[in-house]
C-alpha cells in the first residue's frame, strides 16, 4: 500500500505552509502530496490567510519538489471549464517532469460556490457535467498531435480544438474520481479514470464501492480496451503517536477526540495500530491511502509516520 499526505489548506494555510509540508513529505518518503480543492473554510477554523487556488499552488510545488507526486483530492467539476482545466494540468505536469495526478469530482459544498459566485447546479446536472469533463479532458490529452478534438455534449461543446498542450505522462496523467456514491461514482471511475477514491468511509463502505467499481470494470472490459486495472484508494484523517497521550494530544490539536478521528474513517493510535487500521482497507482492495494531516505545523507527525508506518505497510 502506498501512502500519501493529504492536506486541507482552506482551513488556514498559505503557500509557504504547503511548501514546507510537501518538502517534508518528499524527504520522508511519502508517495504523494495531495491537497483539497476548496475556496471556503469549514467549521471553526480561522481560514486565514484565505484560500489558495489548488492548481496555482501545485504549479509552484512542481518547481520546488523533485520526486513526490502531486495532485488534487479532488477538484470540483463546477470550478473550471474542462478545456482550460486540461491545459492547466498538462502544464503543471510538464513543470513537474511528469508527476501530476488529477482528482475530479462533482463538487458538494454549496456555500463556497455562493461565496465566490460559482454556479451550483442540482446534483444530477453536476454528475452530468463531471461525466462530460472526464470525456473532454482525457479526449484532449489523448488526441494525437496534429489532429483536432471536437465534442458535442449537453453542457460543453468543443469544435476543432488543437488539443494542446500535451502532458508529459503518457497516455496522460492519472485521473482519480472521488466520491462515496454507491452507483454512479464507481461506474464513472471504471469508465474514465485510473483510480477510484472513497474518502472518510468505513471499511465496509469502502469495500462495497471497490466491489461495485470492479463489477463495472468487468462489464466495460477494461483489459480488452488495453487499460490497466482500476486502482482503489481511500482517505481519512490521521493522528499517530508513540503513546496514548501523544495520540490524544494530536487529536486535540485538530479539535477532535481520538474516537472522532476513527469514526471519520480515519486512523488513530500508535504506529502499530495505524498499520492495523490501514491493513483492513488493504484487505478490501485499497492499494493507496491518503492520510489527511490537519495540523500542518506538526512536521514530527510526518516523520513518525514515515519511520514506523510506511515501512510496515
């Protein structure tokens, strides 16, 4: 199982804060550094100095890191038009030397849309837009150089696009579809994505979503289409410590109890306990885990996870 650091900078983190965590995660040996894509804080956090755009941030990190993979978990399909999104991600992929991954979902947080003047259509339309965005972004990336790409959908229309620039990764950067829906999300991931991410869910729920995606993959015959098996992953908060007191301190630092961290589909306890909790998700099909780190000042937390959890899992 590969482990990634996953942060929520809308809760209160500037670019330098994110750079510091990304560099420490890279030095410590994590597989990836992923960030949420939100424009409004949640809960009682200060949110200062204010939101940072995810792809502008990742462009900067692409030039200031060298090995770690970078991406969003997940960008909202309501935030950007698919053509410009494909351009931005391809550019950041080039800036990173081919280390970028695009997480994409329907969007769910209505308040951030209202706060910044972003349309928030009903859920059914958001799924329809996500479906078309996945088709367009991957279609633009895989159109051979010198040919054009056109698309006639209900929500987006492209005519004779040069489909440039191309990303460094071939056939394109990995695409992650994120969500906990029992039917449409697993089907979308199986059809268009490289990875299905199920966040903040119990082992039972995650396993059921992975199984649904596997059934959809079989129906679509991914192997026959020359596509690799779908990667399954999960995400949840983490509070790890060498002692119960240290675990409790880290949970309190993010305003939660140890039980609340575990109840949010997260990982709390000693390194041995966190490994055991991760192994339960691995047993139902997860090959990648995104550890949501909410106290960005506690870099010792990353060091502990890297020293005692990564080697064991």
